[in-house]
C-alpha cells in the first residue's frame, strides 16, 4: 500500500523522539541568528509533551526542524533529532515527505486557516490519504467519515466548504487530516490559540482522548502555560532559544525551580486564582541578534545577581526527571514566595524605567 520507498529503518527499541544538542540557525543579512540553542529533550510513547514559552522563544522553529519544514534561510546547524532511532536531520526531502503524515504529523501554527477555501473538506482529506495510500476514493471517503467521528465532528458535514465551519470545527478537521495515516506522533503548534476558552478546552480534551484511544504521542506547543497544564505529562519551558526548565509536569508545577516558570505561572489565570491576580513579567525576551552574555532571562529576573552575568546557566537536575537552568536553586523557597508578590516584579519595571540595567541588590 505504501507508495514511496524509503532508505531508513526504525529501531523499535529506541525512544520515540530524542532531540539532542539541537541548534537551529537562520541566515540573515546581518549574519546567523541562533533561534534554538543546543537543547535536549525526549518524548516517550503515549506521552503528551508540552513546549511552552513566550512568542519568539523558538518553539515553532523546533517543530519545523523536526520535519525539515524550516524556512529556506533556516538550518539545523548542530545536534540531532532521532525518531525511533532515525536521525531526521540526515533524511532527504523525499524521505521526510514519506515520514510526514505516515509517522509524524505537524499541525502548524494557523493550520486551520490553511484549509483550501474552494475545496470541500472531504476532498482535501481524501487527497491527503490518496497521496500516500493506494486506495479508492470510496475507501478514502469512508476513512474520512471515520476520522470526522474520531475528532468529534458530524460526518454528515464532511462535504462542507471550510467557510461553513467555525474556527473550532476547522481545527478539528485539520486534526482529522493529521490523523488520516495513523501517525505515532502529532505535533500541534498553538492548536487552540485563536479559539475561545470553551472550544480550546474541548479540543485539548479531544487530543488527550485520542492519545488514550490511539496510543499516540502528542507535542503541544503553546505560549499559554495553562493550556499545557491541563493537557501534558511532561514539559519543556523555553526562553530565547534555551530550555529553562524541563521534565515531569506535575513536579514542575508543584515545585517550580526556575524564575521564568514562576513568572509564566503568574501570568495566566487558570493556575492561580482570578484575573485580578495576574502579574505579567515586565519587558520582553531579548533580541536573538544581540543576546546578553549571561543568563538569557537576567534582565527580567527579579532574583538575578552578578553571577547571572557570567554565562547562561546550565540545566541541572533538581529532582527525578526535573531539570532547571538557574544559579539560585538553593534559594528556591524564598524565590517561590517572593514571586507571588506583585511588588517583586513591579520593582523590576520601576528600575527599568529609572534607567538602571536591572535590580542589582534586590535580593541580598
Ligand atoms: P515561537 O514559535 O516561539 O514564537 P519562532 O520559532 O517562530 O518562535 O521564532 C524564534 C526566533 O527566530 C524569533 O526571534 C524569530 O524572529 C526568528 N525567526 C523565525 N523565522 C525566521 C526566519 N525565517 N528568518 C530569521 N529569523 C527568524
Ligand atoms: Mg510559534
């Protein structure tokens, strides 16, 4: 049934996905920009892995690198991305085209708006199936109806055009398409960002159920830590091309070790009380064309000291399957308490407006 012939062979004993020392560089007129800077993570069978961080941190770049879908000026400049033991960065385009949809599906950021407006949704899914499988249109339509049911859409609507669907329905249709060829891993880049909270919740629940029913793994990428909190088993918190905190989600939420994670937790409503409790992290991530020498989060961190200017801190194991990159893990108890106070973060804003580089002695 499989049309394409491939030169790679999976190793069933290898982890589902193992990203090692991954570096991605974009060529620009002013030189190379390192958007993903030597990160490591693994995703296991039947796991939902979350990748979270503010806009511009490199999350979509990681997703695109996995399937060879980087923009033409982007390249994996170091490291490897092994899927069942096959390094995807070594594959040719033809091989990646085979792997995509069959083994790994990417629901890219804004995918639901990329459905072809002049084609019936059923025809788009049938086309995707027939591009990979030698099946009749009737068989492909049957599969499409089955996929509609899987994602909670009425198969009676499969011949509709995209404009007849709401945003949530379009996203479900795109998820249906991504499942068409039984992949083992789905990467969903900001799958619910444009949707209202209730629809977001339904879609995330559905992804979770699909994980259970089909035994697949999912990577959910989001700037919103509350989306990740309710859906994932494991988590990577990204900042400015680096992983700041990584590992078991429950442990990270119960015992966060990284000031950036503490800041993200304050900034989203469902995790801590109501809207009035929201405290945003002042400022924005550094320009990747002019990165500071020290910790990437240094300028926005209320707990930074002179040590943080030396170099970006390495990830350290702080508990089982729990890693954080910070020089101040030994002060974590007081940092957790202070991070919940609005004043802690506002002081940083005040200092920035006053023209001071950052708080020098804020915590000594
Ligand atoms: P995220 O998905 O976390 O918002 P991205 O992966 O889209 O972040 O972008 C990471 C960084 O790479 C950003 O600083 C962005 O401006 C830069 N970037 C993305 N695409 C390109 C490109 N084609 N050329 C140059 N820089 C890019
Ligand atoms: Mg993105």
